[in-house]
C-alpha cells in the first residue's frame, strides 16, 4: 500500500512537471504601424529601417532564439494586451513602460530599449515650442488613449490633450493639421513614409526618456523571468542587440550617417547614453 502511494505521488509529480513544461508564454505586442510582416514560416518579423516597433519585435525574437524557444508574436491593442497580461496566465507584452500603476501588477524583463520622446509638429504649421511650458500653450496634443504618455502629460500639468484610439490616428491628425503636436520617439514609425517624413518634423522639446520592458503575467515563475533577462543580457553582450539597432531602428536615409554602439560602461541601462537628455519617464 505504501509502495503504491509512492508510485502515485511520483506519477503526479511527473504529470505536473509535464503540464508546467507545456505552459508556453504567449508573446504579445501592439501599435505596429505597418513596420512588420509575416514571414513564410508564419512568424511576425520587423521590416528593416522602419523604426522602434520593428526593432522591438526583432529584439524579442533574438531573445527567443538565445533561449531556443522561438514562438509566434501576436499584435493586439495596447489595452487588450495589458488586460491579458494582468488577468490571464502565461502572457508577455512588449514594449511596456513601468509606471506607478503597472509596476506591481506584472513581472518585468528589460530594459529592451531606452529612447527619448520628442514633440513633433507639422512643417507648415510650426508651433515655435522650445520648452515643456511652451507645449502646454498650443491648442492640442494628440496621444493614444491609455498610453503611458497620457499619464505623463497629465502629471506635468497639460490640459490640452486630445485622445485618439491609435498612434496612427494621431500621426494622420497632425498630417491634416487637426492637432498641434504629437509625442513620438526619436525613431518614429513614419520616418520612412515619403509623405509623412517630409511634413512631420521634430521639435527640440524632449518630453521624456522612455525605458521599455517586456511585462509578464504574475504567475510566470521567477526562474523563467531570470532566464528571459539572461537572454536579453546575452544579446546585448554578443553584439546582436547592436546589429538589430542598426538594421531595424535607424532609418535607411540615416543608416550610413548614424551607427549605434552599445555603451559598455552602463550595462544595466544599455543604450541610455546613446540618446541622452535626462528626464526618465514613459511611452507605451
């Protein structure tokens, strides 16, 4: 009887271990803005020189390859992704900013990026902004509803916020001169668009420095989180991260003039010194 109980207990452990092994993390991303494509193998991949959304996908894909655990990445709306990672098991969402409302809700791997966010304006409707205080006085600033930048603007005292349901909508509203400014990365997704890249120009005003992370569901084991962090650290050390920056992040017209190098002296915040004003905050 005792032996039978021992056999049953061991069988239970084996089945439990098998179930845990099958609990694959499902990776999600958002706001791709035509910067990716589906490969012949059915995988989401970044288009070269199309900005940070393509870059994020390729960084996470490189992390998967470093772990020998390549899986499909699915695009979802930001609000849907945050809901799934916060409420369901075994999900991961990128690129996400740690803010006070999110930091305790998820487990984190990163940073996968550190970029400044600038205000952009229409070339034929210059605002003349030179500071954050100037930006508070323009008629309207468009930002994605629920995006961390909305909180950033409100925390800084902005009241001229226009909320849209996608980053794409904000860009086109600025293109039609329906809003005055939009906040976007140093490497915006529209930088290779022949029309938008000509009419939307960067102001000198930095809204924030944005550290992006992969957010994981709370149930994901700490050992798994550590393994994903190690995968990220590995691609930063071996040159793969630097290669992805130069292939996917930097626009084709700037690729010859601007080459990214990973700063060796600041390992925990790789990339920070490459694009440097110092006001940490938020993006996605």
